[in-house]
C-alpha cells in the first residue's frame, strides 16, 4: 500500500531530485500534492520550479500549490549563491505549461489532513517550515492527524551551512521550526550530518548520465551546477543530495541510522539563530521529540536513486 505524502518544498535542484524520486516510486509513494514555500529562491520561482520538475517527470497532472512567501517573523533569506538566480540553474528547462492550483498551499495541507483518515498522511518538508507551521497554527486539530513529518533540516556534528551555527532551512524560519519541533507530531529529521555523506561524486554523476534518458541528464546537469558551493566551502567531492534523503527514507528506511533524541531550536539569539540543539549524548532530561539521523548507506542510497530516476 503506497504511503500518502505531501511534499513541501523550495526547489532548489536537490528538492527537484527528491520530487523526481517520489514520482518514480508509485509502489511506495502516493504523492497527494506539492506545496511550494519561499526559501532557496522567492515563492514565485519555487512554485514554478516545482511545476517544471513535474514536467521533467512527465507528470503534468500533479497538483502544485503556492504557500507562504515569507517566514513567520524574519525577512526572507534566499540562496541564489548555491542554486543560481532561478533556483534551478544548470539545464535550460521550458516554462511550465501545467497549471498552478488556485488554493493556498496551507489550505491544501489542512484540507488534505482533515479529508484523509487520521494517521495516514505523511508530510515531507524540504525547505523552511513556514507552510507547515502556519497550517498547525491555523488548524491545531491537524496535529494528531499527521502520520509523521519527515524533513530535511538542521545539523549537529556538521553545524551550520548558512551561518556557523545553523542549517539553511531552519535558519530561514526558526520560529516555524520551533512550532514543528514542539508540535508533538512524530518527527524524522535528515540533518546535514547525513546529507553531507551523500555526495554526487563524478562516478555517481556519470551513472545518472549513463541512464541515457532526459531525466538522467537533467539530474546530472542540476548537480553539476549546485555542487560548486559545497566544493568551494567544504572541499566536497560533489553536491550533497540533501532533500532526496527524505524520500529515500520512505522507500528504504534501513539505509539510515540515528537516535530518538530531544531537538530544540534557537530562536532568540542572533548569533545562533536557527541552531538545532540536538541532545545527541542525552545529557539533559528534555523529552525526545525527533528521530535525528546520523548515518546513511551512501552507496545504497545512490543505487536506489539512480535505478528510480532511470524509470522516468
Ligand atoms: O541546507 C540544505 C537545505 O537548504 C536543502 O533543503 C536545500 O534545498 C536548501 O533548501
Ligand atoms: Ca530544499
């Protein structure tokens, strides 16, 4: 029985690969819809990029909604320095022809959770948590109806990628992250500690191209573009595929290991705004609220991802 999910996203080349992985896996995943949020680039671009990605997969019927265009309490911080001015730089993709849904993404989240049996819908946020937090604030009744939130965000041993202390998704909207991490909803977190271990090395990029398909070429072109930032900053051997780890977890959870621990969000300090304070060593008596992942079978992840992209 495929798992019903909503992907909340700020494409972003890595978000786009995550969307392709979900669309290529209908046996495991029933994608109910995509809600776009402001993050890597402004909302007008993230909603367009989500539609471009669905068309790369040949799936123009997927429902894409625009959600919040700014964080709850801060002005928007974007990441064109990583993802380019369109947010999906690399290959030239045509403007989408599939429609953007008229409803607000937050209303879609609320309505879908109310219309489906409790405990059957999983939320997969891949960007700042603004849409998810807004839905929880507007409709507190949905919290117990959410099966699980599996998100990409945060860091512990890897510390920050946008500031010395914080990972981008959490940094952009720490107030939203605090609402989600205190919601009581079962949380599974893919932090930089994991995503920095799934790098698109030249051999893995060549495997995408060797698929001989348009989606395979586009995925390689996307990762060829957005690897620059991490190569310069970390000396990485390729782009970290942050967001696809969320979808890979739904398909093959055994690829990942972590700890069920307490994770809280810094919202008051300018210096450490957006830091995920993860009690990895359980030195406090704060109640565990998240399955915080720490390791991944990177080869297993890439063989899954490459095989599935090859199906599109
Ligand atoms: O820090 C990495 C995260 O920020 C990823 O989700 C990437 O797409 C950006 O949103
Ligand atoms: Ca993202």
